């Protein structure tokens, strides 16, 4: 559904006996975060993100640690988080979920103090997020183009992962920090990731050679990436990741430049969502 039709769909389907509502439009990058903070200050009960994973992060982060719940009408290109919580991608059905008002507490995670709700990461996937963000075109074709381009050029890097349970020295093409199980576009990265277990899944993926790509694709389609060759998944409540150099990380689909070493901490049951 086109976003310009969304206000009419809301007016037609929202439970007006239960809710008074306002519609606000973000006008620039970061504006949705400002609007969400204002909604918290004004003691709204629910703030609804109409968008994809980036919008969910931008609007949801100011709600962390408050009693204000995050609602979602999926309007993004990938919609990974919405898939994970079984939200319908049809706007009318998503509005009906809001009407039902079922609240759930979920974990959030921070990387060097930067919160995220669904998935973050370093390496190959962060480079893809950076390239995708700089391209005005959206959709899976654009995303896939950068997967192929970066697969050809990106080299594995050395990482040290320090967890309370163990320390790992490894080479990796990328490491995903999965609070939920999907990158978007129905691409599962960590099939057993949970939003309510107090853990983040560190998905360490080494670079497959061209002959191994169809095998990796098969495991991905079957939602069994944890069993794929060159993939190791570690569940932990916190970790420090030592990288070769400072570079961008992926935060719910948005690329952010950070210092070299990364500190990851889970914040259990820190966000209310309607799902």
C-alpha cells in the first residue's frame, strides 16, 4: 500500500471508541526520533511507526525504558522486524492488531551505547547497509546488487570476540548481532534469535567460495543458517568485539561510523510493543 493512502486507512479502521490519535510526518533524517520523544513527554500511550526497520529503530529507541508502547504499520522495503513478530504487512490488518492492543515486553541491545531493536552488525552487511542507504532506489533488486558487488570485493577480517562464557579468535566476512531473526526480505540470519531471552545472537559468517554459495542459499531458504557451513552462532548477554579498524556498523539497516572496538549489551524487557 502507498503511504499517501495510509491516513485514510487509519481513519477508516482505527477503533475510535478506544483511541484518540494524531498523525505526524517526519520531515528530515532524525525527525521521527524527535517526534517520538515529544510523544513520550506528552504522555501518549502508543507511538506507531509507519515504515521499515530504520523507522522502527528511530521511533522505538526513545520509547525504551518508558511505559509508552511501540506500534507498527509495516511500510518498509525489507520489514525484517515485522516478519519476526508476525505482523501482517497489509496496513488494514496491521491497524486491527493495534486495535487489539496486546502489549509485549521485548529486549533491546546497545552497541557502544547506541540502541537497536532488531539487528545490527559489522563487516560485509554493514557495507551493504551503507551502500543501500546512499542509493535513492529501494527494493530487493537494489539490495541484491550490493550483496553481489560487495561479495566480490570484500575480504574477511580478523575479530576477537570476548564473552563472559568464552573468548573467540576468528576471521569473518561479517558478524551480525541478532536480537530478532531476520535481516529483511525474508532473509533469516539467526533462526533461533528471540526478543525475550535476555541474549543477543552473534552470527559469525566466514566468506563462502562461489561453489559454496548455493549451499549457503539453501540453508538460508530453509531457515537453518545455524547449521550452514562457515556459520557459527553464539548467544550471550554481552560481548566485546575487537576489530582490525574503525568502520561503519549496521544499526537496524542504517550505517553508523563507530570506533574500532564494539561493546554489546542486552537490555532485557526494556521496550513495550503492540504485536
